C-alpha cells in the first residue's frame, strides 16, 4: 500500500481520468463531439495535431495536481459530501481550462469546435469528478466515513 498520501492522491487523480476519457471516446465515436479529452488536452502542446499519448501525459499531470490541490482544500475545510464537492470543483476547473484553451488555441491553431464537443467534455468532467470523489472517499477520507 502506498504510504505517501500525496502520491496516492495524485494516482487517484490519474485513475479518475480514465472513465472520463472512455465516456468522451464513446461520445466522439457516436458523433457527439470532435475530440476526446486526451486529444483535446494534447492540443495545448501540439496546437493543431491531436495526439493521444501527449494528451494522456498532459491530462495525467493536470488531474494529479488538481486532485492534490483538492485534497489539501478538503483536509482544511472538511470532506463531507465529497462526491458533490469534487464534481462541482471539476466543473469549475473545466470552465477555467476551456477559457484558457479558447484563448490560447481555439480559432488560432484549430477551427472552432462544434457545441456538441463542449457537452461531451462536460459529461466527461462530471464522470471525472464523481470518480475522484468516490476514490477519495474510499481511500483517503475513509476514517471519516466509518
């Protein structure tokens, strides 16, 4: 078992991206949306060449830092209603990331995405938040839930 809580939190953040990516891929394959989460994340680095592996690395880094930040916030402010809090914080982070992405990349290096892409990413973000909340509840804040 991992003894370092910060490392474990980062790992939980990384693992939480996987269900969101699966959902975004399903939505892309069904015609809702243009880019999966990992491919969209890769555009921050590659600008106009969406690549799965680069997006995976970017998303893993961002999600682990995000999860660690949430851990310290919840440790300080309390961890009740954890799934709701992580989901809402994930939606807020999605909004900030979308604003940055739109300002930096979209329209300059890639064409404006269809509106369905935003809905696809909102759904994936909600899945990420729920997954992260459940994992944090089970592995990190378990002593408070017993």
